[in-house]
């Protein structure tokens, strides 16, 4: 009887300890913003297929403490961009891997600007600036973005938001515009920082 009682006590303590550890992981892990990039086969990616994969991400994300916010697809280029909140980049990668096996080529920690409302223009563009490690600060990008906002009306562009990876010097801007040249011309007149890529994208949540 004494052995049985000791075993029950030990099991009770073990159960309490595991429950406590699980709870502390959920409540104490801080989440950061990440933008990950998938380089898939050009012309063989559809928004509908990415939406199905995204649903699998949403079903799996809780396992890794990730929260997927939005995604964007350039079907012609085979590019997929996912915005998420996560404890770390590895958790984002593992969620994609576990959910559907389509792992990103890059997972970047980013800071974000203040999101503006979307307008009536249905065409979205995601433009990318590669300015180099050590050449970008969130403050400098905010100042450049303010200049974009001051000029955008001239080219019928509506900048919605931007994300900055200070470590790699990468800046991604989301906008509504009639074409890619309008986005480029706005940046060019506002501050002269021309994007290296401009992708027409469809957005999902």
C-alpha cells in the first residue's frame, strides 16, 4: 500500500510539473514579426493552391506558437510571401514544413509601419529594396515612407504598409497602383530609392 501511495504521489507531481511547464511556454514566449519568402516554379503557382496550403498552416500554427497574419502571391513569378507572428524564425519554418512541406527560402525578422486603409484599386504590388546590411534603420525607412505618401497621389498610388529587416537591409512595401511603373516613379521622385523587384500580388488572410 505504501508503494502504491508513493507511486500515486509521484505521478501527481509529474502531472503538475508538465502542466506547469506547458502553461509557462504559452504565456511567456514573446512573439516577433516575420516575413518569409517561398520561391516556387514560375507560372505553376495559383492563388487557390496557396490558399489551401495556408489553411493547413492555420491548422498547424498553434503547435509552434505561430500566428499567420497575411500572405501575398505573385503567380507569374512563383513567389509567395507570408507575414506571421512567431517566437522565432525556426517556428515559422517548422509550421510550413509540418503543414504541407513547402518550406520558405528565407524567413526574415521585420519591423512594420502603420497600415493605411486599402482603396478601390484592386491591383496590389509588393516592391522590394535590397539596400545592404547596416544601411537601413526603421527610422530612416519611416522618413522615406512619409516622402512616398507625400508624392503618391501624383501617380495614383496608395502605399498601404512596409516592412523592414534592418540586419539584411531589406525593405518591402505594399501598395495599390495601376502598374509597376507608377510604384517605381513614386519612389524615384520621393527619395530616389528604386526597388530591385516589383511584384503584382494577390493578398490572402
